[in-house]
């Protein structure tokens, strides 16, 4: 007697009107996981090539996990996202609310990547204070628009960091390419673009829900970056993170490029 096992059904993909910011924070940021270590270490290294100026975190969600590394380079910080609920979470932290998410582990690791040594509590507190005291603003943004933050922001930012954004809001690769190029329009000539993306993922889990991913790989990312950035400045790297397989991905892409 033989037994036939059927494949598990594909999870239902949720729309972003069902997004819960606190579920995302609980899924990915209650502890410093290997994918975030890889991203923070990479961004810290690549930010050494950044010119001091306005820094944009596009599609940052409810997370400040990468914002602390901008302190030495920014004249102002803009945190931009499509969802008001994500910006509300950021606002709680910036105003020092008791119910805000705790980012201490991420600050500590950022400082360790910058200096090579474990920071003391004073150093952590100083970096937190620097971000809270910085010229920081929250902004609504829509990657589907040719000017995602309005015409005045086109070509304005010296550095744009967009981690897990364009590929994590659509399952359609043509849309992903259009969103990526719209985000690229925000980088000023000669400015720096830093990207982290899910690699070959069709969906990722947040709590009990799944959200779409565009199933892109390193060749896809290189090709789209060549349309807006100097080819000789483009680097795309792959990092394996098999511990996240059950969440919908087992690899991430890390990329940098400078604007034409």
C-alpha cells in the first residue's frame, strides 16, 4: 500500500491594508538575527563612501534598525514609508514613548561594526541621542509614483537606503523594476544608493500573514541598477540566511551604486 503526500498549498497573500506594524517588529526585530547583522555590517562599510548630506531611508517600515549608522554622515534624516501605521511606530520612538520598540541591540551592533570594539552604555546612549536630536522628519511615500515623495525630492538626497522595500511590496517583476527606478530618482547626481532585498522569494511571513515578494535575484538587481547608476560603481552581493527559510526566504541581496 502506497501513500501519496500532496504538496502544502501556497499561502494566501495578504494586501497591505492588513499589515500590522507590531507584528512585523515582533517577527524580525525582537533580537538581532543573522540577516540584520549582514545588512548592518554591509551598510556601515559602504556608508564610508557617502558624502555628508541629507539621508533618506525609503520604505523603512516601522524599523529604525539601519538609521543609527547614518549619524556620522547626515545633515538631516528622512524616514519615508507608504503606511501611516509604520510612521506612527517611528514617531513613538523619536518622542521617547515608553511603549516604543527597543533598538538597543541594533545600536550596539552598529557601533561595533563602525569601531571594531564593543561600545559601552554611554556610547549607545550618545548615538540614540544623536538620532533623536538630529533634523529628522517622517514622510509619506509611494514607490508606485514617478515622484514617490513629490517633485521637490527628485534628485535631492546624497544617500538613499532602501532595505527590503521594492521587492517586498509586489509579486510582479515589472512593477518591482518600476518601483526601483522611481526610488532611484531620489538620489542626487553622484549620490549613493544602498539596497537590501529578499533573494528568490515569492512571499514572506509577518505574524500569521504572508506578503508578496517579486522573486528577484542578483542578475535582476544588477540589470535594474544599470539603468540609473554608473556601471563601474555597481556591486551586488549574495548572503545566505537559511535560518529564515520558514519565513519565506533563505538568501538576501546587498547592493551599492552611485548615481550618474
